[in-house]
């Protein structure tokens, strides 16, 4: 999988040669095609291996009706830990998603069948129940995941500039900011209340 991600990152999915992938991975061409019967299957497996969706789905499955003040920090924690050290690798996947080639579209449909839809359903149910501000659930997800991804991508540079906040505090800050922004209008922020 590491060789596949490196090859996709270097050449893009459309330009990827399965023969070059086999050589880079040190396996036969037949092995590559047995594992990944096409580029869509390869991209599907890359998403499964390197995205945080499985752990997000696990959080939602464990806390399907819990308060957003409990669920969102757990989701952010799971996302951050699943992506830790993989920011650059995930960037390659994001670039492929932006290109939207035919193999990417099919891979996304299969690879993101869990996690993202689970989180969107949870957010929507919490909005319907009046526990979160009503906005498009996909936008709510983007407002949550964006800061996590940007932090992970820029943390090494920020640390060189003197940033020293521990990762757990960053998770708390991101979760808290999102919960405050998503509080139903006129309400106190969801989650931990200040005294």
C-alpha cells in the first residue's frame, strides 16, 4: 500500500502504471492485478488504508445518540490520531479527489461508504433534534475536518516557529471552537458549559 500511495502521489492515478507499481512494490504484475483488479480498486484500498473514516464510523457506532459535546471531541480525536504522521500522504489522496477522474469516483463511492455518511447522518439527527445549529451537514463536516487536516499538515512548520501546544489540547480547542460555532442560535454552546 505504501508503494501504491507513493506512486499515486508521484504520478497521479490516471498516469499510474500498474507495471511500475509492481516494480516499486517488489512484486509481480500478476500479484498487483490480483490485489487490485483496476485503478478504481486500488484507489478504494488507498482510501480504506489511509483515511480516518473507519475510526470515525466506530465512534459514531459506539455513541449514536450521545450529545455532540461528547461525540465531536471523540470524532476529532479519532480523526487526528488516524491521520497523525500521514498528512502528506493524505494530501495525495485529496489531490486525486480534486481531479475527479473516473477511477477516483468509483473508488470514493466504495471507499467512503462508512464513516463520512455515518457522521453526516449523526450531525443531521442532532440538527433535527435542535442540539446543533441547522446548516448543511456536509458543510458542518467540512468545518470540523478542515482545521484538523490543516493543523496536521502545518504542525511541523508551526513547531519550528515556536508552536508548542500539545496535540490533545489542539484537539480540545478545535472541538470546542466547532461546538461553539454549531450551537443552536440563542443557546449556549453545546458540550462543556463554562461556569
